[in-house]
C-alpha cells in the first residue's frame, strides 16, 4: 500500500509542476477532475487524496517561477511581483526564487515542531477569532492607511479595488476556479509590465551562485508562519490577504524578508487547509473541499498519511523548483525584454479568454487600469488587495 501511495504522490507532484508553471491553470481545476474520477472510477479515495495533497504542496513552491521571471502572478504570489521584479533586473531573480523556497521549507520545519501544540490550539482559537475577524481586519486596514504618506490616495485605491473585487467575485458567468486569474493578472501582472515597457531595460544575466544570509530569515519565516496559520484556518481569509497584513503589521522590511514570508504563508496555508478539515470540520479551499468529499471522516491515521505526503512533496518540490528556476534563468538571459514583455501580455490576455471568456477580458482591462493608476499615484500596491479584504469583511458581516 505504501508503494502505491508514493506513486500517487509522485503523480501529484508532476501535476503540481504543471499547474505551478502555467499561469491560470489552478490546482482547483485538477482537484475537481480528480473528484470526478473518484465518482466515476473505482479508485480508493485515500490514493486520490494523496495525489491532491502532493499536487497542492508542489504548486505552492513552483508558482513563484512564472511570477518572478515572467510577471504572471498567482493570487498567492501577487504581492511579490514588484520586489521580485526589481531583483530580476539586478540579476537576482534566482535568489528571489531561492528565498521563496527557503520560506516554504522553514514553514514546514516550524509546522513539524509545533504540530501537536497547534492541533490542540487551533479549534479554540478558531472559535474565539471567528466572530471578531471583521473588527480585526477593519482595525488593521485603518492602521495601514493611517501610516501611509498619501492617505486619501490610499483610501481611494483600497475602496476602488474593493468594489472591483465585489463585482468580480459575484460574476457568476465566470467559472469560480478561474475568477481570480484576470483580476490578479491585471492588478499585479499586466499593469507592472505595461508601466515598464518604456524603460528600455534589458534583463541582466542572472546569478545562480548565491549565498542566502541567515539574518532575518527565521524572523521572516515565523512571521509568515503566523500569517499562514491565520489564512489556513480562518474562513474567507486567504494567503493574499494575510500576506498584505503581515507586510504592514508584522513590519517586514526589505524585499528578501517579504519574499521569505510569502513563501512561508503559501505553503502553510495549503497544509493547514487540510488540517482544518480534521480539527474544525471546515474545508478552507477548493482542494480541501475535494478531499472532504472523498473522505467523509478523516481519522488520526489518515491525517498522519496526509501530513507525511505533504512533507515528502515539499522536499521534492523545493529541489525541483530550484532546478527548473535555473532553466528559467537561461531562457530569460537570452531574450529581448521588450519582446518578452509584449509576448507575456498577449499570453495573459489569451489565457484570460481561454479560461474566463469575454467577461474575463473586461475584468482584466479594468484591473490593469486600476493597477496602472495605483502606480501613477504612488500608492503602495499592496492596497490593491482591497479586492479581497473588503469582500472578506462583508462576508463576515453577513452582507
């Protein structure tokens, strides 16, 4: 049985590589396909669940590659586009990728150390925090706005992005699995590429021989772990919102520290979303819902297998991410930046049409315009996360 479980995990790792490298191809899509296979074929649910968990864990590492090297962000990595973009133009794109991997691995180590403690604390913490999430978010956003230099501009961008998020998340004519792609591709991807088209810049040769400084790494990972813990447990609060709050409230300074924290958040969010099914009976993500539907009752023994698969996949995914990242640096070293940027713009538009149709294009154009406006007014682009923060607040208020 162990050999079969490992084979399904390896298949999940391969699927995670594909979903991580292709912008717009979300892990929820593959999870739904796996659920359909489970319902139509006589495959043990435990094996398919191992496939989904391995895929999700791998995806959380690989999805930094298109975000760093091609400016095509996944919702979980959107906020890293600007700092990684700057590092890319300093020849440190591979270092940015390595930092994200370190964040994910450190998060797994911290999780392993405190797993038993967390298992005992998560349920009461979830019960206590759930009712106060709107107040916590409102106070946090008010603090961020108060600390900003351009308060009126910050408020405007935050509210506009929130309205855009409300409209987008209620666009029922678009498949829910892909609804976030045009939104984030525009806010953080296309807007950034368009703004940099006139820079006449060339991507320098990327240095793959790097030395990661340990100073600040542990602190950033712990901060990211706390953010991932909140995102993985509290319904309606995802890794993107958590990353924004961690960036400001956690006082993370510097691109490197922030990338590590986001890497930690993304991986921990995925793992804890599965743990939440067992501890609080609440599936926190599309892939977790698929697992919950396959296995109605998760026993401690089943949970041990899931956690083991997650750690197994994380170790392999970390190595693969760094190896594939080296290939990406070779590709990007030998191409014209402007032509590449235009190609990426066309790719993002094409992926939007394929996954979301004409309605997705409307969202893409609107979100791109808002992203450009945010940069022109000098407002921190993290405020664009109002597209998720405001709908989250309304969700908890029952509106």
